[in-house]
């Protein structure tokens, strides 16, 4: 295949950035001569993460429309016009053969201009409930790669490809559970609850674990707890032989291998990884995300009998009962493992790259 140029736009959160980086990395592994440029939103985390991964990036002056009254909303039309104009300039200068969007503020104006210019475009939608931007773009986009069934309610059916969300390749390898527990200083023979609420942390998940430490240990479990960088100073004091608290865990392969049970948020990237890992799972979706994406993602797993779901407002009433059932019911645990693995798409990156090749 002759060398080609590709623009990838995605950012704002890790859920948009990491799939974009996985696609870019996969393309460079297969097509070393390909030229890839990222386009993000100025001031957002992609402007730091993408260059660290070795790819160039340009920023657009764009942000989301606030649902509450805000001065930012007065600037939104100006930002939108500015970002459309600068997207046009970037596209004309770089002259890509194709444009890929993985979501985030910048992908909307960039893909819109690419469509006006007649360039092939592809959307990678991570969530089970798409946002308004991707629903608008889907009318003229050439291909839509999705991670969940049933999205023909939102997108043209003929354009949809069920590829899954890209996950880090290392998650498909097997690791020793006992060695992973020892890696974190835990008892290699003891059942472990692994808790994760995102890189910065999740306030209400942290409060739950802190308040229920005695109850969890009474179930015979030790705890591996990523509390987030914002909360580490608060919770590091509860560390013991049976409770390991970390602000952030880079060795996620070891984290998942050490887990016998997992409590997690329900971001699209996390869900895709958790399906590949296949461990008994309790999801506590964040209520503070656009369009309540995490609740819809979690519900999609619950409908497949692959996870339990408790909303934050119901934790006080439901946690002890549901968690006790999960720990004691080996049949439920086995069913969850099987159903999660059935939903896993470890070859998602390769499937998306094949769709890109076809469009090129």
C-alpha cells in the first residue's frame, strides 16, 4: 500500500485519547511510511498525552456548550467559527487522505470540515449511547466503528461496523495471579478486591471503600485500591498488610491479574478492558458525564448478565447486599466471567485499521 496521510482527532478525556493513540500506533506498526497528525482542543489533556506518545498534534480553540448559564456559552459561537476556520487551514495544509474522529471537542468541527471537503471520514464511537456530535456527523461519515450492539437506533445501519474499542495489547496476555498479588505486597493466596475509579479518583467510590473496609475484610478479602491522585493523602493512612492504597497504578496488567473481584467506574475504555480481563464485576457509573454515558455503558453489560450495577445514590442501600451475593455466589461469578469474555473484542484495533484500509 502506498504511503498515506491521516488526521486523527480525539480528546478531552482518556476515553477519547487512548483509542486514538491505539489506532495511530497500530497504523504505524503496519504502515511505517504513513504520516499521522493529531488535532485536539487547546488546553485539554491530549495536548500533553499525544506528544508524549510520539505523535505531532495541533490544537483548536474549542470547548463544549455548558448546560448551565455560563459566560463560556457566550464565547461558544466565536470558538466554533474559529475552530471551523482553523480546521479548514489544517486540512488544506496537511492534505490528508482520510480523517478519523474518536470523540472530544475538536473532532466535531474537524470532521465537519473534512466532510465539506469530500474527504473520507470514519468515527470510532466508544459508548453505548452516542453523543449529539457523532449523531450529527454520522449522516455523512463513511464508516462508524462501534463497541456495542443496537446503535442502529442512532446511526445509519449500513455504515456501522461492530469492532469494539481498542485496548492495550498487553491485556490479552496471561499473567500469574499469585505473582501479581506479591508484586503489590499482598498475600498471594488470598482473594483480592481491586478498586479503580479513574486516574484522578472517584470521591464516592473512595468514601464507600473507606466506610466499608471492615465489612469487606470480614468477607475474607484483601484490597488493592487505586484511590486517585486527588485523594491519596486522605486514604494512605489506612494501608495495612490487607489494604494496599495507590494514587495511580501504571502496571494495569498486574492490577487486573491480582484481582479476583473488581469495583470500577463504567467509562467506555474501562469497560472494554474489563471485558478482556473477565473478572466478577461491580460497576458504579459516574453520574457527572455527558449524556449519562457511563450508566448506559454499565446497563449494556448488565443486560448481558456480565456485571452488577449500583448507582451512586443507592450505594448506602444496596452495596452490602449485592456485594455479599457476588462474593458468595460462585455460579454468578462463573457466569459473569464467561459473559464478559464473550463481549470482549481484543482485536478491535486491527478491525478498525482494516476499515481504514478499505476506505483508503
